[in-house]
C-alpha cells in the first residue's frame, strides 16, 4: 500500500508548499518514527496556513496520516501557534486517532525553521548540516499535506493558497491557479495603496524583493507583501554585496548580538555570525577560517533585520561566505568545525523573538491585519507555468504550442533519472508557448 501512496504523490506533482519545494514523494519513501506537520507560519503578515487549516483541517490530518502510513511512523504532530485558536480547534475536531496530536507553539520567529520545529515538537536535535530524517522525523508544511490528501484521490497540484498583505486595500488569502500573475492577486485584494509599489515574494524576513507584478504564482509561493519602494525594509533587503561588505567591515564593533539571538546558535550549533563579520577584515586563510562559522546559517535574516543595533547585514555576509567556501570545496563535513556534543543554550527559552516585537522593528505593525480566505477561488484566462517550481532539475515540456489541454493534464516531466516533479496544467485551454515557460490560455 505504501508503494501505491508514494506513486500517487509523485504522479500528483506534490512538492513542499511552504517554500522549500522538495519533491514530497522522496520523503514519503523514507522510514520515520514521527511525521511533523509544519503549521507554524512564523513569517510576519502571512496567513495562508492558518486559513487553510480553518477551511480544510480534515484533509490536512488525512494527508498527515497518509505520510505516517507510507513512512511507518507511529506518531503525528501538528505544530500550530496557540494564538491561532480557530485553526487549533479546527484541527482538534478533525483528529480521529490518539496517534496524532496538536502541538501548540509560541508566537516567535522562526518557529517554522525545521531545526527549531523538530526540537520544539520532539526535543530531538538534528545533526549539524543534517536533515530531520536523521533523527527519525519527516517534516511537511500543512499545505503539502493537504496536497498529499488530494493526491491519494488522484487530484494533481494545480492550485495554491497565497496571502496578499501589506499596502493593499483588502489583505486577503486566495486559492489561485498555478501560473496566475501577481498582478491578478493584488488586484483581487483591492489594489495597491502606495504610488511606488514593490513586492516581497514570500515573507518579509526570507522573501525576495521583486519589481514586476507579472511574475507567476508557483507551487512554492506563499505570500506577496506589497510595500512602498521607500519602506526601510525594502532598502535593507536591496543592498548590493559591495555595500553591505564595506559597511560591515567598518561598522561592526563585535557586540555579538547577532550571535546571541541566532536561533541555530541557541539550539547549540556552532554558528556565530559576529565571527563571520570579522572575516570582512581578512584575506586568504584567515578569512576562510572566520567564514566557517557561517556554514550552519539558515538565512532567517533575524541577525540583520532584528538583532544588529547598527543595522548591518550579518545574514548576507554569512550567505556570501558560504558561497565563497563552496567555491573552494569547503562544506560542513570537511570544514573541521566542532560537531558536538550538542545541547541547547541555557538561554534558549528566553531569547525567542516575539512576532509583535519583530513587526515593530521591521516597520510592519501598521499592516498587522487579518487576511481572510476569499469565499471563492480566483479564476484566470491565462497562466504561465514555470518549469522550475521545485528542488531538482527543471521539468521538460511534453506538450507543444497549439495543443489543447485539460486542467490536470501533465504538461512537463522531470528529466529521466533526475530529482524533480511533474507539472500539470492549471487551466483548460490551448498551449501558446513552452519556452522558457509554458503559457496556456483558455
């Protein structure tokens, strides 16, 4: 039975819907003790997981149970922030087995980071640079589990839950066809309230600044945050490498706040961003030595956007340091960094970053509003399907311009023998182009 479930998950094109995009059939093939549903949704202003749980908790619970069956897990845990009372109660009503439990989480960032979530729910620490399965755990976003439930019924992934928030008239969460444009979502949210809008694709902490409203929704799109181009967060997230390196080299006084509030450091891992900042003052082997303290950075941006009193950018210094190390073939396993024994920092329970305080620091507290799920799915007459909506090799089109397709038809497949995911049409219509993306019009 588990082989059949894995096959259905693969045929449906299910990937991590929380932003990672890892093909879910691979996780379904593994053997685990615990399956954890990630409903933490710790990025400020995003609401799509909460809204999904309120509307479709039974499907999420069923998806969790399906993964428990395929992996052989005996325990299922659903991590949800306890402040989301309606979502918590909806899930509890959907539970039918004592093998699955709700695990209430605090309202802190980044509660949804896999390392943090696994520790919070199971008290297990993932090995440095490791993955949850190494401690017998599989983690999936709640929307991924919703898609797993639908896959078991033969329904492929053709739609996505997306929150639109920030400087829009009516912050909302929508169920939309894959490939519809950002512009359509923003218009459905009542349009922008600023003259110079830019979009943060994803959450304000880990999302990226994009200038175009015509980009398409993918399987990993979770939220669009509209802000003015003059908003301080936009400026902070737009600094080029030469600027944050130059300012960091001259401005960092080694206060170590970036390290003391780092979620991975507090879990006991050897990551110290303030030491990576020191690397800016060195070259050669000394620079490489200090840069190694960046190898376990999860890029949550807490150090840059919250912790640093000088508004420096340790996060991007860590990201570039990791890139430089990779070019020299230095990875965690050959870095010589201390691997253990590991235990959480004594201040771990007391240094969690409250979301409310984080939003004030980001200048987003004025946008802290509900984003309820729209009553009906958003429709469109044109979709643009990216061929790379997942971890692994881009999918290869199996349709041609002029071909008629039905919603749910396979339109692209991963290369033979490569990690990837099937892509299905989200619209009944005619294929207009297949390169560099598949465009379908009704």
